[in-house]
C-alpha cells in the first residue's frame, strides 16, 4: 500500500485531558506529522468520558496519569472496554503509556489493596507498591535501543508467554518479582505496545511510531525518504545518545 492509496488514518486519543501529564500528547503529534509528511491524511478523535467512539478507527493512543486521573475515566473505560477489545482483536494497534497501560490491562491493585479492573486489551497486571521509579531509562528491544523517562510505581507482571517491549539496560521498567521478567520493560502484543517510557515516547523513538503507522495502515511497504523525517530522526538519535551518556551506557 502506498500513501496515494490510503484514504485516511483515524487516530483515537483516549482522555487527553485526564491522561497526559508527561507530554504524552507529543506521541499523537508524532504519529500525525509522520503520516502527513508521507502524504497520508490523518484525523485525530479526542475521546472524552461519555463520548462515542468512531464507527471505524485505525490506531488508539492513551497517555499516562495519576490514580486520580485513572479513577476519573475508569467508568468510561469499562463502558467502551468491549469495543476496545474488539478493535484490538481485529488488528487495530494500541500505544498505551504507564497509567493508561494499566487502564487497558487486566487491571491493577492500589496501595490500599483495592483491585481496579482494566479493559483487558493487554494481558498484564500491576500491583502499585508505593515505591516510585523516576528517572531516565534505556531499553534494548534486540532490534534497536529505546530511551526516555519513566515515572511510575508498582510491579507489572506480563501474563502467559506474552513478550515485553524490551530489556532494561538502565532503569527500572516493569520491576516484576518474577526472575524471568525482572529486567523487562513494557509489553508487546502483536503491533500494540504498552510502556512506562515518557518523554514523550514516540518522538524520542520514531521507529516505533512508524511500526504503529504501518500496522494501522495494514502495510509492510518501505516508505521513501522524506527530508522532514530524516531531520527529526537525527535529532531523536542525538537525544537518545545523550540519555545513554548521562546513564553511563553505550548504545
């Protein structure tokens, strides 16, 4: 599929007011700009509690937020959960950041012991333990090195044989109690990704943005070089290298 063959791309941005305290809106900006630079028309649907989802959409983003923000949208997440799961089952890619990932997971347990059910898009579960991980992080996926900023608390366990996004080179990540997942970061289910990386995540790690766009467009074609993209990718590489240098790791 080429850009000229694409009628358009609809991105659903879940709860931009409540979830997005770490610059996560930059992820949506990265997706829309990288698509537009390639001649692909994009529409962003900002979904707020009580709204109806579009009849058709191609990609879903949800950002991060504190427990208060998650509580504010939880009833709506429960309401639209079946539609989100159906979309994921149909191959629509999701990008979920930290608290938003928790809401789209099986659920999470608060420090008070309250179990809060998630939408069930991602097979993972988080126990919030009050020990906050704050700082820059470097993650290896085996294909590439990712970088960004983590700001979260709790241990996240991936269920079954689902794969993490990558392995922590420096930082905390999922911090699961299971030895096999202790150094894991994030989750990858098909083309969908959950991660603790902020910064925002996609401008810092643009190959992930392109992976999501290809999945949304159901395309495996290589895109031609675009000057705007080449320039921002070079800047992103310098930013990742700067984080790695500050953490004393080589990438």
